């Protein structure tokens, strides 16, 4: 597969028509991730209530692959239980790095990113949004965050 074949019409459509949620004014946690390989950057904000992602915002500067991942996440993440999101993140890592199957259900548009498996240098930007949200969620589990919520 040629690198140019990686950017399918569906990927370009998802990236080009992505909702840009912007940043949240009062998030429970935020995180920033950068791909040193390509320079993609994402900053995410999350609000979590009763184990469910109740609010989400992001600001992104990324290639079409990173934008596609972020577009699907922005569309689907609110209302998702934290455990389900972390399972989707693991499925994406497995899909790209371990021949795993793409996520299903409301996350099924992520299947269009499966060809990225053949391009390890593109894995980081494709996974950036997942890793940033996971980092924000980890901050909520830290002892300091638990103490602040009391």
C-alpha cells in the first residue's frame, strides 16, 4: 500500500467535516499530548460524573489521521462510561500494534483507520486523542484529585 492510499475518501471526509468542540471552561481534568514524529498536538478537557464522561472538549493541530480519530471521539465520547472508553483505547492500540480488530458499535468508524497498522510512524498521531483522554482520566484518579473532590 502506498502512503497516499492510506488517506481514503472516508478518512478525508471524517477529518474534513469534524466537529471542533473547543476547550471546556471548567473541566475536571485536562491533558496535552504531542507526537514528536509528526508534530501533531492535542489538548483535551474532560468532565466525569458517576463514572461517565459527561463533557469533552479539545483543541487539535494534527494530520488527517489524528483529526479522524479526534473527530470520531468528539462525536461519541460524551455519555460513554470511562471503562468503555478505556476499552476502546485498548482496542485501537491492539488494532494498530497487535493485529487486533477495530472497535465496534458507535465506535465503528474507527475501522477506517485500520490501514494505519502498516505505517508505524503514523500510530502516534492516530492514537493521540485516546492517549490524551487517558492521561486526563488518570489525573482524576490521582490521590490529589480524590482529596480535592472531598
